[in-house]
């Protein structure tokens, strides 16, 4: 009789270990998600922005396009090598803008998805140098006039449901778009 019960008992113990292991892993995942949501939560009164790193070097040729409204004559894109998502939930990136004559401008920004706000840290000038913004402030992405690139970036992949994902997810969302919000084919 014990020879029959031993394999059943062993299977039961193994099943319990498996359940505990799966359950423990699920709890850890939920805790991680909850922590990320706390960082990304708009009502987190204890949120503190990490110090922004200096503006990164960027490529004038290799960037992921951002679709702009038809009245915008600039070609606009994000250099994927400059894209980071901080532990504070801020997506930092360089937007590259090229006009019809080939002149290049760039802006180093931070996007806080939880509050739908953007902050400009520095501007790249035609002289080839970064000029830091003296007192950068958070503004609503829709208030970033006259330029709408941060709003377009946020809606086309920079944020999803007021949440900042990791770099790979953002780049995937930007590159998988077949048609932008303004109706043009962008890939």
C-alpha cells in the first residue's frame, strides 16, 4: 500500500512546490507593476524627478520618424540611441528636426507620461552646441506650442495610457505604426 501512496505523495509535494513557486512569482510581478505604477502615477505627491543627464550625442541620419500634421514642413524624428526611461518614470530623448534646406535642429526633452507633461532640458543650435534651458519647467504636451513634436511623440508611442514603458516597447510602438494619426503612411 505504501508503494502506491509514495508516488502520489511525491506528486502532491511537487505540485505544491510548483504552486508556491508560481504564486510567489506572480506576487513578485504584481509588486513590481504596482511600484512602476506608483512612479508613473499622476497623484503620487512624493514623486521626485531624477536629475537629467547631460544632453546625449545624437545622429542626424538614424532616427525613428514622428508623423507631424500636414502643415508642418519639418521632418521630425527621435534618435533611438538617446531614448531612456528613468526610474522616475520620465522618458528622455532627443528629437531631431530637419527643414527642407537640410538644416538640423534638435531638442533634448523629458516626457512624464503620468501627467502628460514635457520638459525641455536643452536645445541644439546650428553652431553644433547644446544650449541648456536655464529653468526648465513641466508643461502639458498639448501646450508645447508652436512645436507639436512632443505631443506627437507621446501619442505615437512615447506613452501608452499615461504609462512610460521601457525603451524597447517605445521603439516597437513607434516602428510598428503603419499609418499615423494624421492619415499619412509613415513606414
